[in-house]
């Protein structure tokens, strides 16, 4: 029987390292980042619709303000690229159930783009190779290739030149979420402003972080989390400093603004420590809401076909 509908599950990410090089002439920055995919997921379902009807998008979930339901959505852009490059008519409905915080520095939009690539490939039996998927992903954004793979990986260039990181163990995270997002371009602009006049070296992967991941030493991973955008995110949203302080006070192994923020990710030793910290953060009154997650987890993958 022909497949009528495909559901793909895709995780969020945190950056264990985000080192930002000097601003280049085209406005971008060379990066070295260490991504880890974590167990907070969006589900994307694509279903055949009547011939000629085009693509109709719907977004559901508790906090979806700011997510476009038109052709500017990254999942719709993925569909446009594949339709053109693979000469396929995409007459379908695409439903995205969002749990990944929007504009939270957790790559929600990129995750949806990766999910759309995997879902369209499966629904239309395109037989895309990994390399072909990555080629489409890179046109959509620098985090999209990682969201296809998941796990733990080093990203260089714009973050889209990936190599697997040798990482062992499972890491427990507590995420302090904010109800209002931060725009990634404005955080980079603030980073440039704060660094004006300084000489910025080209970024390198942190040996200490890589050794800690290889040894599954979560205490050492906690000590070596690093994010060059953290000062900029805190400058734009001073409450983030308070949140970082509360996490440290209540026993987190390490705390870091995730990507461009405003989500703050705390590494904890186990599930129980995660519960304790989640309670402390909630009671502190400085955090909008709290989520717990583990990583690494796989990237975008089909969970149901009908
Ligand atoms: P990153 O960590 O990659 O910088 P982010 O997690 O901070 O991204 P997103 O959740 O990806 O931010 O959203 C950033 C903006 O992208 C949103 O405000 C929205 O305007 C736009 N956007 C486009 N498509 C999507 C999508 N499918 N889901 C969420 N946002 C989307």
C-alpha cells in the first residue's frame, strides 16, 4: 500500500562550545562549535493532499508565537528546494508540532528544516543519500546539517562543516527557558560591539572539552563549557546572569547560554540532581519555565508512516 503520511521527529541542540572568530567581510563569523542533540523534540508530519493544492503548513504547540506558517518557514523552504532540485510536485499538508522553544538558541527552525528534508524524501520515495540531504540542508542554514545527524559533533566554518566528536556517556541537562526569544543577528551584532577594537583569534576546538567528552567525565565537561556569545546575550538580557548564578549556587556542574540564547543550559550529574535544580530554578522566580533533557540523541528520523 502506498504511503500517505510520514512523521519525522527531530531534536533540539545545545552548544557545548561556541567559539566565534572575527567578523568577516560578508558579515559572517568563522565558528568552531560543539553541538549536542538533546531530547526535546518537534514532530513534523507530511501528508499527501489533492493534486495542484500546493503545500499547506500548520503549526501547533503551546508556544508558537513568531513561527511563520507561510513560505518563509524553513520547513517550507526545504520543500521548495527539493521540489525544484528533484522535480517533484509537493501537494501536501505539513503539520509541525513544536516543543523546541522558538528563538531560544536551540535551533528549532533548523530542526524543522532537517525534519522536512527527511519527511519529503520518505513520502516521495526520493532515495536521497546522506550527502544529498546535507547539500539541501546547507542551503537552509548552518545548523541544519547537524540536525540531520544529531549526536555530538564539531562544526567548523559557519558551523556546517561537521566532524563527529568522540563522545561517550549520557549527559543530563536542565534548561531555563525564557518566554521572549533573542534574535540571533542582534546577538552577533552585540558581540561585535563588545569586541570592537580587540584582536580576535581564529577559533579552535577546545582540547579540554574534547578530552572530557571522550572520557565521559561530566564534571570536567561542565567546567569547560564555553560560549563566546554569552556576554552579548547577557548584555541584551541581563536577567540571564541571575539565572546562571542561581544554577551555579544550586549545584550545576556547569551552566551556559545555549547558542545565541536566551535559553540557559545547565549540566547536572544525574536525573535526581536535575529534578532538584529544576525545582530551585522555578522557586527562584527568575526563570520563565524549566525543561529537562538528556543528550546525545539521534537527529531527524522517521517515527511513523501511514
Ligand atoms: P538558532 O539556535 O539556530 O540561532 P533559534 O533556536 O534561536 O535558532 P529558531 O527557533 O530557529 O531560533 O527561530 C528563529 C526565527 O526563525 C523565528 O523567530 C522565526 O521567525 C523563524 N523561523 C522560520 N521557520 C521556523 C520554524 N520552522 N520554527 C521556528 N522558527 C522559524
